[in-house]
C-alpha cells in the first residue's frame, strides 16, 4: 500500500489581537466603554476559548484613522 504525501495548507498569518484595555488606551476611554461598543455592534470582537473579548488591531487602527470613534450602530 502506497502512502499519499500529506497535503499541508500554508499557515495564514495571524492577525494581531488587542485586549479591551489596550483598545481603551488607544481611544482614551474606560475598558467598559470598549465592551459596550462591542456588545452594541460598533466594533467587532472575537471571543477567546475562555470567553474574553479580543479586537482586531487592523480594525481599531482603521477606526482611529477615520476619526477616532466607532460609528454609531
């Protein structure tokens, strides 16, 4: 029986994620405000296996470049 070579998908570069505290420091707001923005849909959050929110650095820097506050949802 001939073995087939294993096919590997190249690893996608992982996007840098930020904690609510890091995002809050960038916007100069309280971390609870960042959590409220995520709950209301103003910014997207990724949940860790432990249930903690993380935010894509690319999205946060884009929002800051566009005016500094997430748009109303």
